[in-house]
């Protein structure tokens, strides 16, 4: 690779996209031809997991290679600061022309953003809206708005795609980075035609049922169902939400195709590495729940549809190794032949792009939630009002939680509740909590030990040379990770 020019990068990042809602990741009910084509030209990672179940903390983790607890990026308001390293800035400092398409800015604090391009302004946000924007009944508590008019208004995602197309029509001198952070398929669940009617409501899958023993599931799950009034949502209603979510993904897939076409039209296809991934998933009716939760650890929330394509690597590869999304940063930097200027915990995936069966990680970790004493909880407006009220009324419902996964098992330790253990090989939807069973004691102990070791090894706040408020210490070698 050292003889090749440094590659360009397209980083295409949807929000709230489940891995199992993509054809290339095994969903037979949806059509995602452009995402699937990207996977056919690259490597898809079937066991990639985010480090936080909520948007901004997860994005901060991906872009720094830090765990959420490393520098306290655990909330929607603690964004990346000017003194902190991030992937885009590192590449810019290394000679890359870095830009992003659109105006989405919920990752970086003011003044930290790189050059952005949004020639196409948008005329309406896909906001959660007011009660009158939703159908009657329980729909607003399902975050469902359904079909929206195709009346020519430009939402932020369409503005971002048009901006990317215009920028790629006359790209700068290589190498360059184009970051495309999207809103879809984040709720509210709404989309215009032709995507709204793309999927037959009678054939999309039913969500996973709640646990057989509700007493063995985290308390927030029962509390959400009751407070939202969604305990009696019918299968038909759930399928309507699922089909609309799939329609949003189909629109997103078309938009990815437009960006890939613009890269090809610019003559840059052979010189560009494309990364496709999300920040977290979506319950989408699984376990009788909707949306997400700050301490949710289920597979449908934490498994990420990571695809890396291009760079001269073989296409059509599938990697089942355990991967953490903090591994994106060192992967991109290695492909760009750039040294990380800071200590991080990621491990480059480049060896897996050459041999997807090779060793990588034994475990993947996810964390979320708060202590009962923290004043970090949101007070959002409708329709997130009930979610915020639950967190304030019973803070232990959103208590700190940490999950550790290997190829077969998921173990969740919660600050204010009993632990959970799931055998994903037999129970992929994580419905049966096996924690406490004598026959699983050895598995629990092994995963609990792994969790403790990880927390100890990554417990220190990592100072950076750019922050004069922090003590100046001799930093480990760049990229020297834990475990």
C-alpha cells in the first residue's frame, strides 16, 4: 500500500440504523442495493459494536478512539472540544482536504467543526413535531408520522446529499475526506413516496416479543411500555412502523448511491475508501419497545452495520471477529499513513481487510447511563417528554450499565439492578436472562473478570498536549491501546 497515493475517504454515517435492517446483513425483507453493492466491493463486519447506545456519545467515541468514560463524553451535551483530538482534524493536520456535507453539528462543540459545505439550504427539519403532526391514538408514542408530502421541501439529509454531489462535481486536489453525517433513519418514522409504499406491511417481520419472564429484564423496559401506553400495540401497528422505517432506509440507500455515483463521475472511485456505519440501532418494536434508551445494551441497539470498501482490498469479504467502533479511527489513519497524535483504545482493522478470518478482539464493550446523583438527564419536549419524565422521576431506571460481549455471550452489569447474561448463539434476540444460574457461573465469572480488567485498564482520563488545564505527562506511544 505504501506505493499507492494516499486514498480519499467518504465517511457515510446514518443515525439509528440497525445492522439487521440491511440486505447485506441478512435481512430478506428490505431492498438496499447500494449498501449491498458497497459490501460486495469491500468487507462487512458482522460483530461490530458501538461503545454507547446514544447518538452524540457514540459519535464522539468513534471519532476519538476513546471510550465514553475516557474523557466524559457520555451525554448529548458533552460534545468534542477544541482541545480534544478527532479523526477529521487529525487528517486535516496531515494534509487532507477535509469537509463534511450538510449542517448537522451535534458531535462537535461550537468552534471545533471542520470546514463544512452546504450549498443547498434546507427548508424543513424532520423534527419530532407537535401532537397535531401525528395520527390519532398511540402513534405519537411510537414516534410514527407515516407518509409525508413530497412537495419539494428539502430536509437536512437531502440538502447534505445535494451538497455532496455539488462538491464532488469539482473536488479539491487529492487526498480529500468527505464526511456525510445523516439524520435518517432516526425517528420520527416518516418518509415520502415512493419510499413510503415500498414495503408490504403484511410481509415485513414482526418484532421480537418481550421476555418470557418480565421480572428478569431491566426495569426501564416495563416502565417505558406502561408510561408510553404501548403495551397493547397490535402486530399490525408494529409492522406499519417497521415498514416506514424500511422506507426511510430505502431512501437513505438511494442517497448513498447518488454519492457513490458522484465519486465515480469525479474519476475518484479507484482512489477512494468508503466507510459506512451508524452510531447505534433502534428497538423498532423489539421487546415491546421503541426508539432507544441511554442504558440499553441489546443487540438491536448496539450492533453496528460497519462496511469498509475500496483501497485495493478484496471485495465481498465477511468478517465475524469482535470489533469495536473505536477501531474506525486507527483504521482510517493507517490507510492514510498518518500517526495518531494521542493515546487511544482502537485497533486497526486493516489486517482484517487483508484476512477477515484473522485475530482481532476477544471482547467488545458498550457503556451507558448515569449515577443516581448526576444532574445529566434531559428534559425534552413532546414526544420525548415521557422519556425525560421517567428518567427524572426514577433515575435508577437509567442507571449506569456496562456490557461485554464475545462471539457467543453477552453479559450486562448494572449499577442499580441485577446483571444479565444472554447466550446469543441460542437466543440472538437476548430475551432470556440466564444470569445467576449455577450452570452458567463460570461464564459469568469470566465475563465479569473481563469487564473489571477493561475498566481498570481504561479508567484514567487521557490528557492531551493541547489542554493546558490537564497535567502534562509522558504519553504512551500513539495507538497503544488497552487490553
